[in-house]
C-alpha cells in the first residue's frame, strides 16, 4: 500500500469525511451548538455544573463518526440504533440492557443510568440533603405558591397537544415549566425518551436564565407598593418538626401518587439524613461526593442524546418555544396567587415570593430577594421566598407523578 492509499484510507475512516457527505452539515451545526452551550456554561456561568457536561456530551456524540442514516460506526461513543431497538416492542432487544452493555459505547453505558431513572433520583437525594424545609414548615401556605407555579406545566401540555405532539410527548414537554431539570429528565425517559435531548437542554437553559426572564414578569404583575412590602419574621421551627416533615410527606405523597416514589422518596430521605442529627456522614456524602459524581454522569449522558439526525428538527424548535411558554406561565401563576395572598393577608405577604414557586432552588428565591431590595433596600425576602421555592420542588415531583400515572400505563 503506497502512501497515497494510506492517506486516503485514513481520511475515509475519519469523522471528517462524514462532514462532507449528504447531511454532514448537521453534525457541524451540532458541534457549533455544543460550543455555544460551553460558552454559556463557562463564561456566562449558566448552570455550569450540568450545562458544561451536557454541552461536552453533545460535542462528543457529534464528533464520534455519526452519519445521517441513523447508523454509527463501531468506534462511536453512543449508538442511537441500540436504543431504538431497546424501545421497539417488536424487537428481540426490547428493554434489553444486556444488549446495550454488550454492544454499546462509553456513552451508551452511562446513559443506562438515565434510562433506568437512577441519576435523577440520586440528584434528588443530594438536593434533599442540601434543602432546609424550615421556611415551608413555618409558613405552610407556601405550598399554594408552589402549586400555583405548576400552572405552566399544564398549559404547555395542552399547547403541545394542540401542536400535534402525542400525550406522552406533551406531558414531557410541559414539565419543563416546573424548572426542575432532574424531574424533566426522569419523566421524559419514561414517556418520551426520543425527546430527551431538546427537553433537557430547554429545561436547564431556562433554569439558568431565571435572572433574565423572571424580573420582567415580576415588575409587570406587581405594583411598586407591593414590591416594597416587608414580611414579618417566620416562627422558629423545632427540630422535631423538621424530622417529622420528610416522613409525613413521603407517606402521604407516595400513597397518593405511587409513581412519585423514586423522586419524592429520595428527596425526603436526603432531607431526613440532614435533619435527624445522627447521620451527618451520610448527609455530607450525598451533598458533596455523590452529588458531584452523579452530576458528571448525568450531564455527559444527557448530552449524548443530542444526535444531529434526531435533534435538528422542527419539533425541537417547538419544544424550545413551548418550554419557554411553560416557564413563563409558571412564573405568572406563582405571582398571581402571591397577589391574591397579599390581598387576603391585608398586605402582609409580598407577592414577589410567588415567582419563587418554580423549582429552581435557590436561584428563584434569590431573584425575589434582589427585586424586593430594588424596591426597598431594607427588604429581606430570601428566607420567605425559600418556602415557595422548596414547595416548588415537591410540586414539580407531584406534577410529574400525576402525568406519569396518567400516561405511564
């Protein structure tokens, strides 16, 4: 074999050759999108812990020799055809993790944790260990704000149905409005795994953009007088209350909606480890070491689903638009109920805390604090906003459990 034949073989075997094939431009577009996401995560610090991993997973999957026809080389890190067979009722490999393990690449193996619902549940374990439910226990009416902030979930669901998505797909799109990435991933892997890439990116992108999106609606729907309201300090919550809370919530919510058990159960177990006072080592582990490890695996494997041939479609644009609509209406729902509670309380509740009812902890609560201080520099709404904020975590899990109970079969 002469040098020209060797060079020709190297070129034809390389991923660069596929860029010049029909449809190769899609890979280049996805590489560009991955670079933009890396910029947002690294430079703009938009949810960097997950967005950087998702973006690099997107980069890896679109440079590892993928082709437009949906097949991939044996050297590829992720093989969508394996997962197509995994989801095909008529395939001999339907729900066969063994087939994926035997024939999959590096990212296929990591994605098993997403498909099995392992990573989102473990993320909730860490979130529970990091969350203080004291503000919610002290002010139980915060649950109403957390529930109101799920309005966007169901409005986006109906919008998706009207745009031609199936019920399963519409439910997965709607949950973006909860502003809870792990919940969106958990529900989508069960109802519409083919949409996981765009839904995950939309969910985490809008979570990261909370400081840019929410203030507009907060100023639009509240008066300056309302934004200036100073709230009284909440009562002190006892240790006993904090220990009983995760136990009672687990019993009630899981009995009501058994499909919420993985998310709610892990969330409350993590919180119980935090509050009980005898498991400090476990609480520290799930807050730090375990949370970091799972975040690495979750980000990379979710990014792997953004295969060019599946991601670049008109449906993706519709999902991104519906996700933004869901998130905006969730913010609006919380603010509207916040205004109602303000009136009923005689002006003792600042309606700005209603926008914190979305599940992005603690970012949404911080935005309420910032906007409140702009109106009144002596205003301190952070702890008051944390009540609706942690209620939103529970609310988004319940909303996902409801949709899973309806469409999960």
